[in-house]
C-alpha cells in the first residue's frame, strides 16, 4: 500500500503527494496553523503551499521607518554617546544583531551554492504576489572555499542517457544563453559568463558502442543535436586523436561547452538579493520537529514529521538562532546527507521508509591543469575517453584541464581537499598520452580537488519532498552535473513547493521514494 502510494510521483496530472491518505502531518501537541510555525501552510495532502502575505520582519527590519543606512548611523551615534559616558571605552554596550538570521522565514534554504540560490530565484520569480514568500538562504562559508560550485570545471552538455537529464540541460542552456534577461539587476553591469561553446566528444569502445547508440537515440528524441562518428570520421575531423580501441564516438553539435561557475553563482546571488531574499552566514546545526504516528490501510506504521524550527549557529560564535519556518530546502550539496540525518531521515529500522537514508556523500575529485604547446588546437572539444579520463582546453594559452573519476576501490579519503599528484601520474596521464600522443610532453602546472555531491544509489539528482519529513525538500545529489542542472532544478523544486507538482519537466523519477522502492534512475553518461 505504502509502496503503491509512493509510486504515483508528482508529475503533471498526478496527485501531489503519494501519502495523500494522511490528514494533518500536524504536531502531536499543537494543531496545525494554531501554534508552532507561524506562517506555515503546508498541506501534506497535496504538498501545496500557501504562504502568508505579511508577517513579522527579520530583526534588522523592525526599526520603524528608518532605512538601513539611517539606522546604522543612529546606532553608531548612540553607541558613541554611551561610550563617552561609561568608563572603559573599549567595551561595547550595544550588541549588533544584524548578522543574525530572522526569527521567521517561510522557506529556509540550507546551502547557498548554485543549487540553493537557483531554488531561491525561482521561488521569488514564480510567487503569485510580489513579496509573498519570505526566503532565507543559510550558508556557512561565505568564501565558498569548499563548495562544489566554485571548484567545478563549468561544463554543460546534452549528452546524457536519461530523458530527464537531457531536458534539464536543454532548459539550463536556454537560461544561460539569456542570462542577462533572467538575472538582470537595475544599474548593475551585465553578467559575462565567458561561455565557451564547444561540443563534448564521448568515445566508446566496442563494449560501450551499443549503449552509446541508444543514448544518442534518446538525446535526439529529446531535441539535442548530437552526431555519431566512426573511427575514420573521427580521425579525419580530429587528426590528433589516436582512435585505437575506439569503436564509435558521439559529438555534440550545439548547446554544449563550459562557462565560469563563479559568475553564475554571483549573478544568482546578486539577483535574489535584489528580489528580497535574505542571507545569513551560519551553519544549520539542528531541526526542531514534531511527529505524528499513523498507520496505513494495510497496517504499516509510519511517522510523519514536520520541521518547525531551524537552528542556525552564527559565524564565529557558539550561539544559535532558532528560525521558525514552513519549509526547509536541503541544498547542502556534498553535505546534504548530513542535513537529512539531522532531520531524522534514515533513523528507522532497515528496509523501512523511515530507515531509508539519503544516499548522498562527498566524493573527492581532482582536476589537473597542464601546459602543452603541441596539444590539440582551439577546435578541440571536451574529450571523454572510455577509460574515464577527460580533458578540455582552458583559455587560449595552450593550457588544458582534466582528470578521471577513481574506481570505487580507489575512492580517496574525503576528509580533506589535498591533491594526490601520483594519481595523475599513474591513473590519468597514461590514458591521456595514449589517446592524444602530443600529451606525452605535457607539464602539470596546477591542480585542485573538489567534492562531487555523489548519489551512491544511481548517480542522479534527488529532487522534491521527503515522503515522511513532510516539509523537507531536496535539491541535491547531482554527482558531477549539478552546476549545469541548477537553473532547471531550481525551477522544478519551486514548482513542487508552490503548485504541488512538477509542471515543466516531470522529475518524478528523481524523488526520494525511489531509494525505498529500489527503483534506480541510472544515468549512464557520468564523467
Ligand atoms: C571537480 C568537479 C568538477 C565538476 N564539474 C562539473 C561540470 O563540469 N558541470 C556540472 O554541471 N557540474 C560539475 N560539477 C558538479 C557541480 O559542481 C555540483 O553538482 C554543484 O555545484 C552542486 O551545487 P550545490 O549548490 O548543490 O553545492 P555547493 O556548491 O557545494 O553548495 C552547497 C553549500 O552548502 C553549504 N552547507 C553545507 N552544509 C551546511 C550547513 N549545515 N549549514 C549551512 N550551509 C551549509 C556549503 O558550505 C556549500 O557552500 C563538478 C564538481 C566537481 C567537484
């Protein structure tokens, strides 16, 4: 019964939420709407959300009619006066609370990377009435030093095996092409994404050729422009490639390339701030929720949970600030498994929905940058070798970047972001030099490591609500393709939150329930 209900998904024309038989999802001690969470209006029947149109503002806005600048001026004036009266001039009697998050927010987004910001953007863009939804983004590291977004290699491609992934990338490329319409901010200069149009070239061995043919069929059905090439055609077009061991190649003819991830991140940030989204530098450390124990018609026991408060530990402090909220979005990238655990997800008997974890974990990936004046020229695509090694040009100065995902047995310790230089020597360079003999003479100049938000179940995104923690929504687990999917995923998550179902791209195969049901949405084209 429970499995049957979960299979419905959230596609257009389908009921919003699989667990539609349960009323309430409310608290044990509090009636919904009468306590706990001011402004929350999440209906567990449809997962449709109605937000309050007005509510108490964040602390730093509760200051009468003064503008932010006036207020700061007044505070420092008063501070100075008090300081001059009191002994001990260095002591500050007034506590500045402007770094704290607000006490209430309709939506709290955990993680201010490109995915979290995209969700914030689409929530504001799709809200029915301007200012109706109060959105708070909590980001613990304002330098983004470990965020996958800024450590990625910035690629976008249409060559995936799943229709949903192709559709996501097709929309994202349209978004990137029109970025200055989507993300324009009055009086701010236009964004320069530094988009470098260039096809991806996937190479397949005899073993992988049939899969490649099938993938290309799907890609074309979805509207992507991709061609198949024989080894002879390949040799003719890219004479610097050694085609030995290559049975077939697929080459993207448009809508593929790479761009500057930092620029997209900053553009989204600038835009959502202009739309009224609030930011807080702090770490989400705890959720306060209530439970409702229920039984399905077939006698299965389930516990529905609702988060009422998010605890945010503010930067450089042991204090935390509780934020009351209606919805939490888990967009914490490689750390989203931890955020799910904090909400109690996966803490139940094995084999049950309650005991099903979010299978997303950080996986360390190295990127090496090398110089090679004899290397392929400007027409070089991003090449993905059957061995897993990949490379592309970087800029105009005979530089290239690339790497290779390690095998399961070789997965490095994700405890830090140190680079293993031997990995390049032993596992990457031999494949590169075999495929492109000119790379025999390359010289590595630089390297870095970043985390994939790796979904160990099927290497695909997790999008939409949790079936039991009724007001936690996921936007995570993209396993190496989250940057390019962010614009479309943000829209999908906002649609489900606002309308109760996916409206433009049906991402039901990416719902959390697939982990419990054992239904993989396996993506075969992973780099
Ligand atoms: C080497 C490498 C190459 C890649 N190449 C590509 C590519 O070519 N194309 C592509 O599409 N994708 C690529 N990716 C994947 C892509 O970068 C990610 O899928 C995407 O950036 C995920 O975005 P995000 O916003 O979910 O995560 P992030 O950018 O990691 O943002 C998550 C944020 O959550 C914050 N956070 C975590 N926990 C908490 C907490 N408790 N409280 C507050 N904040 C918290 C973190 O500080 C972080 O800033 C690559 C990734 C790597 C590592």
